[in-house]
C-alpha cells in the first residue's frame, strides 16, 4: 500500500514539473493533437453501428 501511494505521489510531482517546464511546447502542440484525435475518434466510435447487416 505504501509503495502505491509513493508511486502516485512521484507521478504527480513529475507531471507537475513536466507541465510547468514544458507548457509552451504542450500548448503549441494542442491544436495538432485535436486534429489527430478527430479521425481516430471517428474510426473507433463507428464500430458499434453494424453497417454490415444485410436485410435488417
């Protein structure tokens, strides 16, 4: 249990410093990440529509 708490604590500290030190890089890449996310979401979310059914 202590190992898990220490892991999450270190992870939060690392993410905090990564965000504060590299904020300009992250925010500069954000529009490109949104453009890439749109086609991926389109492909992944249309799997459940079952367009291959014939005669139903």
